[in-house]
């Protein structure tokens, strides 16, 4: 085979716009030497020029895959891009291109390709395939809370509850660092749907609602919480304080009374003193109510006057107990 002679003939046909004849000439070379990818690429170009897209795509893909196998990553990427220009719906090509971007260190470009692929799988309900791609996205960018939430949702759809919660928890930590309370609320609500007994997370969620003064939502969440959560002193305190802010004073009295009784029954002098001081400040004009509070303490043979004195000055300038301090005290009590 006289390769040079064939190339001259093929080039002449191209100049004369006799593309079908040029293709036949180039194919003679490829038949004899399948490794000549430059000539094969020319064949693909001519098919594309003749609008013979199936043949063009097949040829381009063969060239790109050969470059990929030979580790000519940049050349393979260039050809895959050409394929996608001709047919943007070839999702497997997007994924191959993403893999190549990742190999050469173009991580954001890789993520962009993977997002296209994942979006396609999501739209088709192909959960397992979408999971595989979204895991790649997390491997590249583990600090993306949004990507972790989407991965968690897919795990959830696939019935992988533990994996789903793990990803939601990762996302929550990222939202905390980014000071994104709305993101935290969404993640906490999703986790608590499956783990309603997660008291630390419930505290965190309700504190956000409290700070936003979204008391109705907070109380609705508490009312639906497991009994163990309702007995949590920090959550009891939040509930009582919310009722005060809502001017539902009768309900607030009941909740503060229950909270105080819990502290006394646990023989937690410091906490009981702090709550008692808070009650005195809020309900100092209700003598009958204060007698009931005193009776709780006396019936238990409990005293905290010495400790309580240290809180009263602080309470002159604050509207509620320091809930973070309350949590810290609870931790100390558990250690004992």
C-alpha cells in the first residue's frame, strides 16, 4: 500500500468536495493500519460534514476510546467534546469526559460533567446509577453540603437509611460551618423524620426555631416528639420560654413548674436554683403559684437558696436562662 499516494488522492477528493470518494480512500489506510487515528479522525470529520451523524459518532467514539486506552487524555477529551456537540444526549460520553477531567486534575470540569449525568439518571429514576455518579462528586468535592444532601436523598430512596443519615449529618456539619441555618433546618427535619429520638439534633433544630421566633412550628415539633425528648430539660426550658414569649402565661406556668419538679427530682441543686430564679423573675406577682413551687421543693426536702442567690443579679438583665449553660450542666450531671 502506497500510503502517501492514497493520502494525496483523498486530499484531492476533499478539495473537490467529493467526500464519499475521499472517505473510501482514507478507509483503505485504516483497513491496513487501524492504529492510524489521525486518518480515522479525518474520516469522522468527513462523515460529520456529510451529515451522516451515526457513522460520524461511531468513528469519533472509536478514536476517542483508542486515545483513552493509550493515555492520550487531552486528545481523547477533545474528541469526546466533538461527539457531544453532535449529540448532547450521550450521557455515557459525559461520564467518560468527567473521568478524563478528573484524571488530569480539572476537578470542577469533572463535577460539571458528573452533574449532567446525575441529573439525567435522577430524571429517569435510575437511583443506583445516580448514586454511583454522586459518590464521585462527593469524592471530588467533599465540602459541598448541597451535593451531600442530594446523595443522602438518593440513599434514602434506595432504602439505605444509615448511609442516608450519615450523609445528612455530614451536610449538617457543613451548614454549621457555613452558618446556613435554613440548610440546617432542612437537614435536621429530614434526619428527625427517621430518628425522632435524636435529642441533640432536636435541640439544635428547636433552638433555630426559637431564635427565629417561629414558636408555633417549634411547639408543634415538640408535641410530636417522643416522650423521652419531652422530658429533656433543655427542651422543656425552650418550650416554657416560647410560651412566655407568646404571652401564653398559664401554659408557661405549667411548663416551668414541670421543669422545676424534674430538676428537684433529679436533685440537681444548681439547675433547680437557676430555674427557680427564672420563675421568680417572671411570676413574682403570683403568690399562689410561688407557694406551689415552694411546696415542690419542701416535699422533696430540697434546698438551693445559697446557689440561687448567684443567679438573681444576672436575671435582672436577662429574659431567660442561658440554655447553653443548661446543656453543659446536664452533661456534667450525666458524667456523675
